[in-house]
């Protein structure tokens, strides 16, 4: 009995420690905003205008002036991105960034970056697929009814 009690206590302690670690661990979040550079932090490229578009200006600031890619959320919050390579692909675009924010350094440890409009495109694609299947189902029902009616008329 004593062995069982100590095993239960040890198991409980392990579970409590793991639960505390899970609570203390930073949680992944989704941040939405525009990929810009650390010079034009509010995605306002009107002052620098180092290219014909915001994307071109962002890339020029990073390449020519050593700026970092950052995420500007539109609410005066700018976050440095740990993954500068993936951020380059989305320069000047609205994106969703999944990652963990280190509040002390204001750096997002990036897990993924996706086009913000991707969710809308996925929903539109799904709607088209549903419409297609509904249409195909209704056409199939009509064809079946017509075939039944043809058989009935031939038997007269």
C-alpha cells in the first residue's frame, strides 16, 4: 500500500510540473498585419519611396539600408520577425503570422507566414465546390425523373 501511495504522489507531481511548464510556455498566436521594414515601421512608404510600390520600397530598405522585416498590425504595434527569409516573400503584403511573441524583445518567433487573403480564397473555392455538387445532384435528379417519365410514356 505504501508503494502505491508513493507512486501516486510521484505521478501527481510529474503531472503538476508538466502542467505548470505548459502554462508557463509562451503560446502560439496569430498576428495579422503588413510585412514592412524597420525603417518604414508603419508601412508608410511615402517618405522613403524607394520604389514604385510598398513591396519594392520594403525590399530596398532591407537590401540597401540594412533594415529588418517587421510586421505592422495597423494599431501602432510593430514586431520584428525571426524568419527574415520567409518574410521577404511577403514584402508589402497583408499576412497572417503564426508564432510566439517574446514581449521583452518584441520579436515574433515565426512558425508560419501566409497571405491574409488565402483564407478568403479558400472559402471561395469551397463555395464553388459546394455549388458544383449541388448543381450536379439536382441535374442527376432531373435526369432520373426524365428517364422514369420516358419509360412510363413508352409503356402507354
